[in-house]
C-alpha cells in the first residue's frame, strides 16, 4: 500500500509540472511586440486588438506609471475602457489620465516632457513646433503614432446654434451665420478646421464670420444669452445641451472621415521605454477595436465612459459617436488639408509642405 501511495503522489507531481510548462509556453507567445510598428502590424494581421482564444497572458506583477494628457470627451473612450478592463495593466502600464483645459496645450506639454503621451487635436502649434525643430536640423521632440478618431456623419463635433433662435427663424441654415460670431475651443485647432469645413457647406468662408474662442462647457450658455451665434460643440456636451433645450444642430454632415486628432508621445520617453510604448499601442488598439465593434451599445462600456465623463450612460448612447481606426493608419491627404488650412489663415511659421515622416508614424 505504501508503494502504491508513493507512485500516485509522484504521478500527481509530474502532472502538475506538465501543466506549468504549458502555461509558460502560452505566456511566451503573447509577449508584447518588439517595436511599436510591429505592434500595429500584429494588430492588423488577426482581428485587431483581439487576443488569441487559446493564449494565456500573465499580467505583469508591477505596472509602471505612464501619464497621458487628455480632455474628458467621448473621443477618449478607448482610454477609459482600456484602463477599467485592464488592457493597459496587461501591458504593465498604470495609465494616469492628466486632464488639461485647452486641447492644443496637450501636444506642447507632451513635447516638453510634462506628459509621456498626449491625446488631442493636432493644431497649428504642433505643426510649428515640428517645423522649428526641422529648420534647426533637430529631432522633433514628439511623435504622432496613431490617429485618435475620425468624424463621420453625424459628426461628434457638430456646428450648433441656439435652439430658441433657430425655432424663431433667426438662424436656420449655415448661410445665416454670415456676419455672426461663431466659437471654437481654441484658435489654430482641429475644431477650427472642422468649422471651416462646416461653413463651406453653406457657401461661407472664415472671413464671413467673427471667430471667437471659449471652452466647450461655456458654449451652450453663451449661445443662449446671444454672446455668440454659433459654435462647434463636442459630444457628449451637444446631446446634453439638446436635452436641456439649449441648442440645435445646424449641420453635422460636413466631414466624412477626416482625422485631425491623434495620439502622440514624447520621443525621449518612447526611446527609453520601448516595451511600454509598444504595450500602450497594443492596449489602445484593443480598446478602440472594442468601441468600433459594439462598445457604444455595451452597458458595461457605457458605464465606464459615464464614470470618466460624469455623463449619464443613456446620454452617451444617444450621442453622435466618434469613430476609431484600430489599424492606426493615417490619411495623409487629410493631414495635408489641415496644414493647408492653417497656412491659409497665416498660422504657420514655416514655408512649404512639412515632412510629415519627421514627426508622424505613417504606414
């Protein structure tokens, strides 16, 4: 009997060792890609952001802090979802969201090293910062590594007016904004470019309006008290203001896929932390893919976005949705259009077309 017991015990030990060995092999198969470019390529190969059904990935025991500048809008939904569902933690990242008021400041602060990464529009300041570095034959201190979102009808940043004034027949179409005050969140911003596109649908140019700047949060009240006549208002603020009877959408069909927002990182940080840089992109693409594949209708994802934006889930579900490209491909033509617009407004400090490859990861 003692011999039988000993044999059974030995068999159990061998079985456990065999199982442990299989687990180690699976873990090795899911090691993060060796470079951010490879990470994006792997994301394109099999369903982007989706893990292999047979792979078992062990979450790193220690997550390193990685900071990202952002504003609490729907365009940043992949970060909220990726944090709460552990996608960044799976890559050894404790993603720390650093809220900032004006979107254009995110890029300059990321370039300065105040943030490891940034998420916002690429404005004239970003083009000028890159242009200045290239003129001095220096490395551009930031790198644009992925589009953040694109606008497709109905745009997530529509041109809106006061509901009362629209109902009264004062401003019922884009052409009615001629000679009027129209607001964007920041001068030389991606939002200003969208306003330019929106005005064109009514035969207007930027010279036909008086451009104002103010925070998105202040726009609904300013429209109501006639401080401004129109505004580019980002979601979910647009749907909230509509629910309160403050605004009406004048047009939300002025763009079809143009991207002017992006994810970028401080180049020195990425060079010193290649595994974290790769892991960040892996997690971001996974969350972006989830949002595109039904996340906007998933109660769990909506609850997460509500937590980070303080906007009720039912409002988020009804809001116009930003679109995400989980393949990370840039539309070069659209970025050239953005550069051309800034030049037409006298906002660029360099001559000619900038070398986009010097600061954008174009595939």
